C-alpha cells in the first residue's frame, strides 16, 4: 500500500544525526494518537533527537498517567510556542491523521514548513502532503504502524519496555481490546511488545478501569434518557445537548466509548453519537460489517475516518443534524448493505 520504501534509506540517513523533530497528532487526541506520538517521541530521543509533541487540542485526563505527557504543547493554549517549534523543525512527523484539516490551524503551518514531512497513519483517503508516508488502511492502529516503521528502519532493538507499553495503548484502544480492526500482523506486534516486557494487563487496567463517578452517571444518563433506537434500520442514536454538557459538567474524554454501547445490543449495526458543541454539532459514527461509516461521514457530515469508525462535524442545530442522519440513513443502507 502507500509505503515509500525507496525513500526509507534517505530518511534513515536524515535520522542518523540529532535533529529538531516535531510530532503532531489530531485534534481531540485519542489513545492511538497519544500512544503512537509518545512512543515515537521516546524512540527518537533514543537517537539524541530533540523532540516536541504537539496536539491541536487538550488530551483527556485519563491519559495523564503517561510519563512526560505534560511536556506536550497544546496549540489551543500555546499557539505561539507551537508555531515556533514547527518553524524550527527539520522533520515533522504526522501521526494518526492524513488530512491537514484534522489539525486545524496547525495545518497551514505544517503545509508551509520546509521540514521533511513524515506521515504514519491508517485512515482512508490520505492527502498527499508528506515526503514519506507509511499509510496502510488495513493496519489496526497507528501504533501498529509506528512499530512497523521502526522495523523498516531496522531499529526494533531501541523499543524498550516503556515504549512497548505506549504502543500497546493504540493497539488496545483502536481495536476495542482486539475485538475488531485486527489483522495477523497486529497480533505479531502485540506478541513482540509483550516479549519486550510490556505489561498489557496493566495497560488494559490503566485505560479501561479509570471511570470517575461523574462519567458513570453520564453513561447512565445517555443510556436511560438519550438513546433512540431505530430497530427497522438496525441503528441507534445517542444525543447530548449543550445543557447536558453543563448539567453533567462534561469535559474532554468523558464521552469516550459511549457510542459503542449501541452496538452491544443484539442486531444493532449502526451507532451514532451526536453532540451539541459550543459552535458545531459533532458526530461519532460506528458500524459493523460492510456498512461504511467513512462514506456516510464523508458524504453528509464533512468527515471521514475508517470504515467502521468515523466522525464528522456540521454547523447546524442538533435537531437538524439528527433529522438529517435519520433521513439519509435508509437510502444509504439500501445502497450499502443491510
Ligand atoms: P471518534 O468518533 O472516536 O471521534 O472518531 C472515530 C474516527 O473518525 C477516528 O479515526 C477519527 O480520527 C475520525 N474522525 C473523527 N472526527 C472526524 C472528522 O471530523 N473528520 C474526519 N476526517 N475524521 C474524523
Ligand atoms: Mn488511530
């Protein structure tokens, strides 16, 4: 697939002496974005590179357990610092996104930079902005591809236990703990990481068993009061209003994973989590089998992602977006596969 093997030697020589490197991942970074960028940072530091990780927006508090994550630059809070680091950078690594609009105002800064751009990602429809790309849509996660990239460099011995555990984060979160999006290589990577000492039980615990009482209450509210089932369409929608955000004091990461509950119901194939944000309405879409949420998100909701997990955003009222979803779904499912 999209791997520039012939350029790997050139990249290897660029990496062979210390450089200023910036790693960027997508807005609202998730486990894979954070795990891959932090793992890649520590891997590059093993060579003596000076590495800065930049996220467009804040990371969820659930990932505060990661050593050094507080050294990341959040563009929303420190735009000038982020811009300065991008200006200084000789190499920019873009991880877990493939279109510059996924990093908001960082997009033009990256686009205008003279640095060598490296893309490691597994989303559909990549934009051609990188000098070197490892873009494989069949990969479970960007963490899997960071492991592959390090293997391509012939440097897997630099992956220590700590880096292994960071890479495990994306494997776990992007596959729902190995329930979907896996391929034979995913398990090879998991095996190698475990051999390198990764404590996967500890990582599962750190990732999943950290809900706060507030988050459990919010989940209960979503399932009891905000879930609408459309059994004839094998679909379910969960919505959250601006008022819910105030009432439940919802902050970043609190809504993570709620969409998946729809698909835990027998026979359900499509799940939508639609939330009213300050200026936009955000959609999180999930599906099973051949139904492509990426196509639905791209066609109707200015979004994209993966076949079974995509997202989008619309400038409209919450009820209009929900109506649009309900209106387009029957026809969409007919043309897809029900
Ligand atoms: P989530 O629903 O967890 O926010 O995102 C699911 C997947 O869709 C992720 O891979 C994410 O990168 C992608 N995604 C989420 N929102 C958007 C969006 O607005 N635009 C695009 N292109 N992808 C999105
Ligand atoms: Mn990912």
